[in-house]
C-alpha cells in the first residue's frame, strides 16, 4: 500500500512538472509551484528528484517509444502508401503526450539532455523511414537518394510534431510523401 502512495505522489509530481514546464518553461517554474500543483510537500519533490533538472530528465525518459515495426506498414511496390502508413503510426506514438512533446521542443535549445533525446528521436524516425522506403521500393528505388529522402521526411515529421500541430492550416505531409516517393522511383534510361 505504501509503495502505491509513493508511486502516486511521484506520478503527480511528474504530471505537475510536465504541465508547468510546458506552460511556463523549465527555468521559470520553481519546485514549490510543482509541489503545490501536485498537492505534495516541497520536500517530497526533492526526495524523488534531487535537483529540478532531474525532473526534466525523468520527463525525457518518459518519451513514448517511436519505433514502428516496418512489416506492419510496408506495401511492397507502393512507397507513398508505405510512408503514409508509417507516418500515421508515428503520429499515434508521438502524439501520445502533446504536453510532453511541446515541453521537449521548448527546452531543447537550453538543455543538452533534451536536445540529445530529440536528436535520438529524429535519428530513429529517419532510420525507420529509410527501412520502409527500401522495403517498399525494392529494386525500383534510387538507392543513392534514400538517405536524403529519409532525412528530409524525418525533418518533415519532426516539424509536424513541433510546430505544425499548433496550426489550423492543412497538413501537407501527404503531398510531401507522394513527391518523395515519385522522386525515388528509378527512371528508365532514355
């Protein structure tokens, strides 16, 4: 029973920190405000997290896994549809916590642990895009362009999760996926 109370308090502290950091920023949020929002004594925040940046590190560790089994999204011979399915699966994972995502994008410039986590997330997405392109396109793919296409689409996906999701404008990702897929098709020599 005591472990559940501790887990509950720790979870409330993390949830409060996530909300407040996303709202006001890491530097502008005192631990006393986190404790107040979590409904716990300030000492309990420091019991679980020695320093405020340990709270941020714990939030980074909560990033949802962005790995998608490429076999579940690949449609052999259809790169655009395969990429569309991958992006939909990534959206489901990366949108699991919009507050956490917003917080991490906000703090990436000032905290190396966050920046490293965001870079690892980008690298993971780029690797998955490359894997899907190769599996879907087979011999019909211009191999020399796959790295650049994967990097470009990973940037587009990252952008969508950092900025575009706050916009009322239409999401152009489908147009981008079709463009990249058609650019990767090997053209017969003339």
